[in-house]
C-alpha cells in the first residue's frame, strides 16, 4: 500500500495581497515568467488522471494546495477538481 501526497499550486503567483511575511511575490518576481495564471481545466484533468494512474486499491492519496494563495483559483476550480477526483474513484 502506497501513500502518495501531491502539493498542487493552482494559482501560480496571482495573489497581490502582499502579506508582510510572504516570500512569494519576491521569489516570483525573479522568475522568467512571473505567473502562469490559474491552472487550466485540461491540465487539471490530466494531472488527476496521471495521479490515479499510479494508484492501486488500498493506496492512500492526499491532495494539498499551496500558492501563492490557492483559493485565487476560485470555487469553480475546486468544484471541477473534486468532480474529476470523484470520477476517477468510481472507475
Ligand atoms: S500568497 Fe498567501 S501569504 Fe502570500 S501574500 Fe497572498 S495571501 Fe498572503
């Protein structure tokens, strides 16, 4: 039995709140591409399918979210993601 943990960053560096303790704006400003925006639905779908392709019965999966601020991806992102996960679990 495997335990797989995946850290998903669905909103790249879209956050502009600039909390004083946050390093993310500084780090992203040094990148060639500062932000890749919100994760597109086709990428989300492939990501979930690829994760489940490596799982077998009895394996344990943890999905966690980080940013920037992952809620910048919006409620619709998380609704679609949970729907894709539910579809994979029912296969
Ligand atoms: S990513 Fe999070 S910690 Fe950083 S500025 Fe945005 S809300 Fe604050």
